[in-house]
C-alpha cells in the first residue's frame, strides 16, 4: 500500500547533531509533498519551537507537539488538545519536590508565560540554554503549584542530567496516582541530558498520530513514521511503515523495524526516498 502520510520527529531525526536542518532532508520532504504525501511533524517540543523548524520546510505541514498533547496547523490553528487536569498536575508537583530545580509547567498560550519554573537557573548546563532561547515565553512562580489556579497545563516537564531524570521517572512510575498520567522519556546519553514529560493519561505521539490519520482518512498501513528515541516508540508501533534512525537509542533497533542512516547522514531523506518514493523500497 503506498505511503500517504509521513510523520517524523525533529531532534535526533529531522535535524542533525548540530540542530540544523540538512538541505537533503528538506529536498526529500519537498519531493514527497509534491507527490501528494502529507507531512506531519511529531515532536516533544512545544508548538513555537517546533514551528520554527516547520517554517524551514518547502511545504505545508501539520504539527503534533508536546508528545501528542496538541495538534496544530503551522499557522497556529488548534485541531486537537489533550491537557493535563489541574488536580493531577498538583499531585505530580507535590510528589516531586526533590526535583523542583529541573521541573517546569507548560501551558498552551500565545506568547508570554508558556513555561513556568519556580526558580530559573539561567546558567544551568541543561535548563539554562533551553530557557535562554525562549526567554520571552518563560516566567517564575513560587511556589510552583501556584501557577495551577485556573488553567489546565499541557504538561509538566523535567529537564536535566540523565540520572536525575531517571530518578524522577522512578518516583512517578511508582506513585499511587500513576494511572492518572502518561510519562514520555527522551534521553540523549551522549550529551548526558534527559527530558521527561508528564501528560494526560493516554496521550502519546502514537495516539495523536492515529487520531490525525483517522481524521484525514488515511489508514495506518499508509502511514510512515521516522524516529530515534523512547518517546517515538508508540508512533513507530502505530505506523504501517516504521523507520528507526541510525543514531537511535539501541533498543529501538532490536524491534524488527527498518533502520535508516543517522541524522548526520540525512537519514530522513534516505528513508523517504527508499520507503515512500521508491515503489520497490519496501520489498
């Protein structure tokens, strides 16, 4: 069955290790779009940082952001919104006080106060660079739970050293209310950095992609997905044509899926031309 929709992650997939969009990836995406294949960005990034990448592509795209919590058009129109209930967010914050310095609350807002931290370490090795890039969207609220008054957040985010984030993961996996939320982990061991997102129960990249494909009238057998990390697993499991990046976490390469080149070798372009544009590529 021909590929009618290509879903791809951003970091570690579409972008190279320097965070740049290789020209070859953009060209292949343009070739696919010219043949009528829909392009969907599926990322753990918030909408505005994801849109800055989508705007570099030579075609229109839909954006599934915050690990599936939001689906938006490139212009910002919201198609799907699955927010974390305030009460659940409060329980998560109460349970994770020891990780407060690496914890933020994310809201779906047009500009200011999208990202709330209790206290910001602007010079921190992981949080600092991330927040400095989005300084106008960030605010401090102490105590952190005070930001949860009238509006459900998109997610609660943790960003920091791998071992610290694994500690937060263990705490939340064993929490008495763990059935009330979904956890999405992204690890970059070579950089010593991890991110953990706490989302509404059932929210994943895969669930959002499945719903978007259903709305577009595209069956899963015609969906191709490309990813590299733990938070891509549900998306890859859903897709009829799952493709793992050559630089992915090793475990994803053991699941019998196709493996393309690394992100520094334009693996996205290779995957698109091999499995979506070449009629014999999937033989």
